[in-house]
C-alpha cells in the first residue's frame, strides 16, 4: 500500500486515529509534528515563537518530503500542511489523503488548554472558526476520502478509515454474544443477503417473513435476491403494525412454517420493522426448538434498536412483550436505503429510540444529537447514516456485555419504556405509535431524574427541545388515568414484586434503576395528566 495521509484541523484526532490505522494496516506511523520536534530539538510552539510560522512551514515541508520518499506509511499531517501548493501536490502524488472533519467547537473541546497552540493565542473561541473556515476548501479539495469525526471515538473513526481504504462499502459491527454475529451497516448492505441467507439455511429453504406494506415495497426485490442464490423462498406476509405482534399471529405463523416443511437447516428472514423482527424472531426461536433468523430491518426504529440483541416477543392482554425469548440472530443487515420509503410516523418512532440511545451514551454522541437535531430531522443522508451506525455500535456493546439482561447492564435500554409501554397499553396497542410513547416516557423519566436522582434541572427542557426538533409528536392524554397507568406499569418486565422501577439518568451517559415509591409516582403522574395537550 502507498502512503495514507491524514489531514484535518487541530483536534480532529489525526495522531490518535493514525496510530490505530497504522496498527490495523500493519504500516509504520509517522507524526509530522513529532518528526519536526525531533529534528529541531524544540517543541512546535517553541519553533513558532522563536522562528515564526514561515520557518515552521519550511520544516514541515522538509519532513513531508522525507516521509513520502520512504516506504508506505500512515502519516498524521499538521493542520496547516494543506496551505502550501507543493505540499498538496506531494500528498496527492504519493498516497491517499483522508480528511478527518471536525467542527471548531468540538476541536476546542478536545484540545482543552490551548496555551501551547500558537495559532490560537488570544481568543481561541473566536480564532479557531476563522482558521477552519480559511482552510476548509483546501482540506476538501485535497482529500480522496472524508470521514466525519464529530461525536465519535478514535477507534470508531479508525474503523471507518480502514474500511474506506480497503474499499469496503459497509461497516461491520461485531456483537460478541453466544453465538457471535455481525451487523452489516450501510447503504446497499442488503446486497449481502443472498450469501448470508444461504449460509444460514444449508437446506436451501427460507421463509421470508414480512408485512403486507413492506412486501409491496420491497418483497419482490428481496425474494429475487434470495432466489438468485439458489434458495427456495416462501413469502409469509402478516398485517402491518402492532396488532400482528400477538399470540394468535405467532401461532398461525408457526403453523405455516410447519406446513411448508421447513426443517432445522432452514432459516427465517425477517424483513420489516420492529413488529416483524419481534414476531419472526420469536417464531424462529421456538420452531423446532430454534432455527436461524436473519434480520433485515426496514424502519429507523428497527435499525437503531430492535433488530440487535436477540430479544423476541409478542404482546399479551396484560402487557407488552410479556411472552418472548432471547434468540440471537444469525446476522443483521442494516441498509439505510430502505429508509427512503418510510412515512413520517415511522421516522418519529426511530428518532425517539435514537434519542434514548444518545442519552444513555452521553458525551459527544448525545451532544451531537442535541446540537444537530434539526439537521437530523431534515433526513440528511450522511447524518442519518452516522446516527444509525452510532446507535448500532452502542447497542452492540451493551448487548455484548449483558446478552440476557442478567448483569444489570442491558437494563439501561429500557429508558423511557416503563411509562411508554403503559401508554401503549392504555391507549390500545397500535393507537399511539411506539416511538411517540417512548418519547413521552423519556420526558417523564427526565422529570423523575431531576426529582429523585439529582439530574440537572435543565435536562427535561433539553430532552423536550431535542425531541421537538426531531418532529416527535406528543401522545394524546385522552382516556389516560393515574390508576390505569400505574396498573399497566406494575406488569412491566422491570417490576419486581409489584414494585415499579424506572431507568433514570443522573446525567446524560450515567443511569440508574430506581424503585419509585407509588405515592410519589402517582403524584407525578397526576401532574403529568393535568398538563395540557399530552402526557409529558
């Protein structure tokens, strides 16, 4: 491989990411600033102060010349390397240029104390955006590849750099459960379905479980793709929405699998949203005591949450998801191209779960979702892809550490769901969309978090503003009563001995599970229902 040059503004992570990329590619690593310091016997800031910027740029050019004369390596360039025409020519002629993009605000937050940054002397907050704006066109013009680092850990950025350098179209996220499996994330990921389904079904027989809406949009294409791998495909479509997540539908689906003659070397492909994933996963887990299931999530909610982790289930009259199993999928194919056909209501469902995930992750992930909510709501393709992949990585990590919710880690994923499920049940399953109900649960949990866990008083307003900016509607409160919601919450899966427990936040990124006294909960619910417009 020829050289890989990492360019970008100060604080974009060039040195940290570069070391990881070099290790993964088995190449030497060169940090130009460190090389300049080694030769001069002085720090970069000392060179700037003693000799001036022009002298530093001459030293930088000389170090780059030496770097390109060597064998292939990963080179972390200084932020200003693109300022010289001859440097840009060297970069383009001798390797692949990867621009690590970062906002000025995030760069400053990463840098912290800017006293050793000569170019930021004075008012760093005012100076940094001006420098970045002046260089932005040069970074973009020089780059062969661009990777957004905002809100991402260095290892995650390095993963994407390596993937792009190796010509891989998709991110592959490992879920380290037993058995282990992959989540393939990216536009066109469904292209891998024929090979994966063939591996999951050695007998050559596949049941494609979907719903009547999805089958009309994507059924023919997916069926043809499966048949192209020599598979025999039976399409089983159920009515759409939550009403199909029932004991009766699951039983009818199992009877169909049996009547088709599926055996233990057959597989189920779940094509659809969260309802199909839960229903098909449940059927696969109990048919012949378990056959493989491949998830192909077609909604934002399923892509960011429900397709990962192996939870399956159907609803009972007493409560949501009360009958179910843990059954890890054979593989998950998360293709953002499916999202182009989603109605607005499905985007709301997905954004609510994405906000939940970002609140649990905290840090740059939450900060970017909060800051860029309006941008995400506009469904910018790159922004949506970033959000989906970030959610997948977070949930994969949680599930890998606590596959069966036995270690207390995975319980965090129920943030917002205690009240959310109660609202769904009280309204009648399918009346209030799942994401809208969860959003109300997030808003309510934020208020309990302030009252019971010492969370910052502005947390509820921040969550409200983010959900509103993402266009997540408020749930109607008509017909809701304190007694009804309390009764529904006592059957929640987290309840122990009838004691209602909530996942709450001490701050974004920090959560606890609290048993909430019923008197305090009833009072809070009463206040909630007295508010105008919605239970939030």
